[in-house]
C-alpha cells in the first residue's frame, strides 16, 4: 500500500512556499537577464560603432592611413589629424593602433591591388583568399571572423574606375574583450541568481508566515466546525426518524432527511478538502481496473439521470489497469456525474469516458449544456465558485464538489481541467 501526502509540513504550506520561490526567482531572473542582455548588447554595438568609425576613416584615406607605428607627425600636422579623426570618433593614438589590409577587386572579378603593410599576421595571398570568399558571398559589410569589413569604391587610380576596395579591420582584441565581458557577466549573473535563491529560500518562511498562520486557522476552523455540525445533524436526523415512527413518513420528514444528508455530505467534503490541502489525506493506492471502477461508479447515476430527463452512456474499455485509489476515483467520478445530471441539457446524453494513454489515465464526463459558459472555464474547479448562483441554488449545488475532483486528481499527481466545444462541456481528470 502506497501512502500519499505524508509529512509534517502541510501540503498547502509547501505549495505556497514553492510558488513564492518560483515566482520570486522568475522575476529576478527576468530582470537580471534583461540587465545582462542590455549591457552586452550595448558593449557589442560599441565595438561595431568604433570599428565602423575606423573603417570610415580608412576609406577617407583611400586605404592608405598616414603615419605607421613609430612615426610621429609634427605639431601642425597633429592638430590637423585631431580635427580629421574627431569626425570619426578616433584619437591620434588610436590611428597608430589600426591593423587592417585592403584588396581591390576589379569589375571583372580579378584582384589588382593588395595592401597588407599595416598588419603583420596576414600576407597578400591570405588577404586575397579572404576577400575572394567575401566577394563570392556578395556581402558588403559586417564581420568575417575577427575582421570587420566594408566595401567601398576603389580609388580612380586603380584603372578603369569600376573596381571595389575591400577594407578588413582586425577587431580581435576588441572582440576578445567583449566575449570576456560576456562570459564574466554570465558567471556573475549565475552566481547572483544562486545567492538570491538561497536568500529567498531562507526568508520565504518568514515572509509567508502570516499567510500560513491565517490559512491554518481557517483550515482548523473548517474541520472543527464540520465536526461540531455533525452532532446537531445527527440529533435532527434521529428526531426526524422518531417523527416518522410516531406520525408516519410525509413530505416534511423526507425533506428534513434530504437536507440532513446534504449538510452531512457537505461537511465531509469540507473536511476532506482541508486534509488534502494540509497533505494529510492518505490515498490507498493500488493496482486496480479503472474501467471497472468507472462502470460501477456510474450505475447509481443511470436511474438519477433518467429521473432528471437525461441518459447516461458509459464509454470504457473492457480492462484498464492503473495504480490509483479506487474509492477516491469513484468519489471524483460521482461528483462529476452528479454535476452533469444537474446541469446537462434536458433530454441530452451524458458520457463518462475512461481512456488510457502514454501520460496516464484520463477520466472525463461530457454533457451538452443550454448556454455556453463564459470566462475562464477552469474557475469552475475553484472552491465555492458558482457561475450562476440562482441556478446552483435551485439544483442544490454547493460549489465545492468540482474542487474536490481537482484535489483528488492532484493527490494522484495529475490535474483536472474543463473544456467546451460545440455546445458540449467536458470535465477531465488525468491521474
């Protein structure tokens, strides 16, 4: 026998704490991810902007930047250079750091001029190979490995004037710094998330303590009140039986008996829900034939459905083995069938269905309805929720039956859901 829901800490407290931690971490993760993304995008755009400024300056010099490393311009020339370089966001020192090469491609695709004096790691043959690959791809700007490149019209001295100059700037150091910063930001972000997670776990019980205490008091009140109500109900039922013996059964004694049974059932459901919330509800899980459970649970409702002007058609395979609590499953199915017989359209057919699948067993009850439900259908599974109070009152609904179904499904590790299609409302429970 397998026991579900064992533990000192209530299931509600565990679920609430888990959801609080998940929500807090999701918010922190989103904010941190947005900050890291913004920083790294800004850093990458800065690298591109600086590289494009250098390429624009090289293009303005027709591929021949004055003053190689080790040379120094005169004072007057330095002032002119500062003025020219400022247009492209460069400094005089930065001009000496330019590592680039150029290749002129003629209109017929041949390469006429190659300039590699400003870079030591690339020779003429390698430069031509790189430019040939870019030319075949038809790209005119962007990155090629660590090179930021740009295609401009070749200087008129190159011949027929129809050529293009490929300028490739080595951005290896800048990209290396960017990827280093990117990796470090991810490491720091992950460490920050881990630290926040530990702090949230440490302080979650303090933050949630007032909510948990309020809930525990409410739960304790429901259980105590339900037990206290049972005593006067038993007295009323016993007195009603005495009236039946002394004066005979009539519509009044029958009405009293029905209301006592209704209140007793309501108290039992409230107690069961409270115990499931605290994780104290123990399910006797074992290997059972779910199809047989469904057929047996539907038998009492065939007559009830007929009395209410509806029909019941069970669709279940001959045999369907699964590990579950048969009594809890029968109770959940009974609640769904009771709900269907109350609210299904007059003269309609109610279909309880049992199906097996890869993800488990699915039990469902479908019935046509006169009006399409509005809003979020899964709210029908919430405790005490009734979309039409007047109608629920006239049919005897209490608003907790469907929430009991959801609690039983979740106790089995599954879930309950509601769907509507073409006039048919379907309540499903996956175990």
